């Protein structure tokens, strides 16, 4: 869900991989649309420096092609600060570099222990947290809470709602938590990453439902599940039917597009909790999709034995 190789969203080349609701390339484009809104236009970035601090591995390097393309298009410089796994909790040298380079914005591709460490270090060197923005996997309460008051202002993307004010979430409390069947502590219910799990469960359950409808089976196979995922279409009305009105944006997946390249919003840590800091923001699909198609073809072309798609398609649009 929203993770992994962005190019794998191309269903014609990767028929067995699904990564809705948005790729990391979409996420990077949303970050820049938000920054552009704050700066008065992306053209205002010309001649400025954008910092990119990232976990040095596939995850952190995944959106770099999109970042470099934007730097070329809008005329800004990029300073990169790779963080190894061993240094996730030891970033003092990286942030001294940030203080020296004085970027206008810092984009942070992190998860786990790297995120709260970075927020604390940003505060230590005086970098404004309201100009530090991470992706949706750097936006849990445990990412910002450890920084205390120093975390106030930090930004991250999100594609699901935060909080308990949803009938489905209250039913989880009633039928799971109150019966002692939850693996999560009660106070965690409604936190961002708990709700992310609810969101993921909706995708899986709706895909199973689709597969059962398509096949007439009660117990489905892996192939049936692929068909169910390729026909995901969660509308505003469907979110409401599920007891999750406003919990997520409409989501649709097709045979050719296993992602959907859907909208996200920016949230901000107010010192104790996440609050919305933007409306829903559309990714720059016109910029992202051609690059993704090219990346998918390049990936597949490296393996001469890569099979052509032969799987049935129930949703070609």
C-alpha cells in the first residue's frame, strides 16, 4: 500500500503487484505542489536550495528521479543528505550540513527511528520545522511525539484520516478492543498509523468482495484476488456505506494502473497531535505517468525472460 517500486504501478508489466493509493513519485509531486503553494508558485524556487535527507536504500532513493526532474524544470539546487541504517539515530553531522547549506525547504524520506531523530536535530540546528516535510510513512504519532515541543510545526503527507470519529472505528472498539481481542493498546485506536491499518484492511476486504462477486466463489484463490484488486473502485458513497465517511478519498484501480495516483493531504504536528494543514492535493499525473511508464519499460527490458502479461482483465479502462 503506497510503498515500493513506483514503476510497479504499471499493471501491463507488473500484473501481480499493487501499490495504491499513490506512488512515491506521486508523493514527491504532491510535496512540491504544497511547497509551491507556500512559496507563491514553483517558479519562486529558482536559484534556491532544496535539501533532501533520506534513508540510504531503495526506499529513500526511490523518489530521487522525480526530485531531480523538478530541480531541472524549476531551476533549484538539490543538496542530498543520505542517512545509513547505522546512523538513523545519529544524524548530528547531517544536520550540521543542513545548517551550513541553509536550504529553503527540507524534504525527508524516512521511517522508523530516523524520523524523530531528524526532527530533534532540525530543532537543534534551528531549522524551521514548518519547512520540514516527510512522506506518509513519516507521519505517525511516534514520529513526532518524541521531539516534544521541538516537533511543533513538522509536516508530513497523509491519505487517511486521523481520529476515532467514524462509526466503523467505534465498532472496532466495541467488537474487538472491548472484548480484549486487539493487539493494539486502547489509547492507540484512532492514531494515524492505526487508521492506516484500517485503510489497508478496507482495500483488502473490498478486493476479496470483488473477487467473490466476479467468480461466484466464497473461498477465492490468489488469481481471483488479483482480479478483485484490479476492480477496486471505492467511491465516496462506498466509504460512507462502510462507516468511514471522509476517512479516505475515492480510489480506483484498473488492469493497466495498479495504483491510481490518488490525492493526499498535508498534516502538521501541533505539539500533541496531527491537524490538517491542507486540502486534498492532486499529484502531477501529467509529469509522473510518462516517467513511470518509461521506468517500467526500462526495468522489464533488463530481464529478457520477463513474461508478457497473459492474465485476464476485468477492468481495462
